[in-house]
């Protein structure tokens, strides 16, 4: 598993934070603390509010970093902003 939660940004914005926390909690193999679920909730709500709706890309929570044995809390891979056409130079 590359991440506990992975989604495109459109679906991420359309999914409730409680649903996403549920997916994260189900994938978690360690003892789940209230602080962790609250941290996920805050991160999700913040990112849903701050990531521009026109940005295309993907989001990953608890992304596993190969060969390091660690996880990144959240990784966002954004594509081109669809509101600004690319310049042909």
C-alpha cells in the first residue's frame, strides 16, 4: 500500500472529512489515538478549503516513503491549473 488514503483532488473535495478519516483509521495498523484522528480531521478540512477547485491532481495521506520506513502526513501532486491556459512558446 503506497498510502492509507489516495484520491484525485476532485473526489477529495467531494468526500466528507469523516469518510476520509474512516478510510485512514481502517488502514492504520498502530494504536489509534484521538489526537491522530483529530489531526487528520483538521488537515483534511484545511486542505479541502485551501486547495483551489481548478487545480487538478492527486492527494495522498500517510504516504509510505520506500526504504525509509516512514510516512509523509500528506502529499499533493498538482497538475496544471485549468483556469490558466498553457502558453505555447
